[in-house]
């Protein structure tokens, strides 16, 4: 699976990459994918990238936001993106770094409507695979619609020290673990999901989709454990698992899947009240909900209609979400619609 499909990138998105373990590689690869699909793409950084990485873009515009107006900068960008389909925007440079541009400039360029997608590297990690942000990080523009916290899955089992991670003291505080302890999926998930970690400074309404990068056959189990832990946080929309340097960069996207039990019908062919019919000591509706609760789904919703009060009384667990369909007599489709409408917005798929 490619990156644009994994992250569900749409025209109008402004994407911020944060964390460590392959941000730049992921950003430039996503830029190539989108450009090849006919999108006009602006790549930039609100912090800094290594000057050598500028060669990963087909065209670069260097600007001085203190002396150049947004209109002047936009004019240069439009020429480059017309010729190449994508362009990298940076500020001043030295022998090592290409420094970033102010987030207000990125907001203004997003509002110009000249770019289908904007990709922004919004913090640095000193080439470590795992990090926590300092007080001044990340630098995320208001226009951002998707935030991708990145962690390299070559890090589980390594000690939580400066040699392996960026800002280990902050990681210890966010994950509530001692210094130099072995890094586990629990620690990675705790930091990526934390509102002062991977979800720091996320604009309202933006999706957060962590990328667990550098996954191999040996580390896929740890990556999947981390992904499942991340989905325990409502603010995480989905988790991409893969290795962006490989030909097929994303192995899978881990989403929330809910179960929907339709128990609203009148069951006239059965003779009525099929939901309440006893089998092996309990009503059929309880068998259905027990099976759903015993699975790995992320929540179970039951739709009631005919004899709603009696069926509600037969439900065995407070873990169930219950919704009534006032139009149950019109057919099963109305119950399906009622159930789908009651699901949380972060549910990606449903078993009915």
C-alpha cells in the first residue's frame, strides 16, 4: 500500500510530520506519490531539514520571509510547481541545515489555493528513531489537517538513553518510566498518543495517524502491539505500519472496527420476538451480543425497535451501546442507518 492511500490524503490537506525515525523520507516519498498522481505539492519545513535532503525534491525555492512578501514567494513557487509538479520551500541555509519558514507563511500559502497538498516537516529528531517534543516543538501551522507522528521500530528493546532517543528525560516523564529502561511498545504508544507527545499542538479537527516505520519481519509483532495500544486513545484515527524505504511502504493500516447487532425487527416469520427466544438458557439476542463482545472489535452497538423495552432488558452487558430505531417497521435498512449514525466518528469499519 502506498502512503497517500494509507493516510487517506485528499486535495486540500496540509500534512505535518513529527517525531523521529523517517519523517523526511516519508514526506518526500509522499510528495512523489502525490505528484505522480497529478497533484500539485508544496513541501516545506517549519523547523529545519538537512541541506543534503533538498536533493530529494525536483525543485527548491529558498526565501527570506523577513524581506519577501508572501506574494513574492508564491510567485516563485508557482513557476517551480508548474514545471515540476512539486516544490520544496525553505528559508535560509548553511552548510548543514535548510531552515524552516514561519507557520503563518504556510497558512497563507494554503489559503492561496495554488497547491493541492502541503507537506510539512514540523520538528527535528537528530536522526534518532524516537523522540519527545521540547517546549518549543512541534511547529504546526493552523491549516494542518493531518498530523503523522513517526517512530522507528528499530528502537524496541534498546535502552532509553541519549544514544538511542532524542530527549529521553521527556520520554521518561510522559511514559512514567525510569531512565535507561528497555524501550517497549507500551512506552512508544504512551509517547505517541500523549497530548504533550505525538499529539502535541494538533489543531482542532485534524486527524492523527501515527506511522510505525522501519518495520521488519522480526519487529512486526512489536509494531502491531504498539498499534493496538495506540488505538486505545480516541484522538488517534488509525495507525500505519510499514517501512517507507521499501518498494511497498505500508504493510497495513490498523483501524478501529465496531460490531453492529440488528435486533429491531418484528420477526413475523418466526412468530414474533425472535430476539427473546430462549436457546441454551438465554435469549438469542444475548448470544449475539456475547459473541460480539468476546471478539476483538472496538465496541458493540445494538439497534432496537419492536418490543424495545423487553429486548433491552434481555441485554446482558453494560458494555453495549444501545440505540432505538423509531422507523424499524420500514425495514432493515433503516436500522442499519440508525446504527451507523450512532457509531463514534473514529470507527473505520463495521461488522454487522
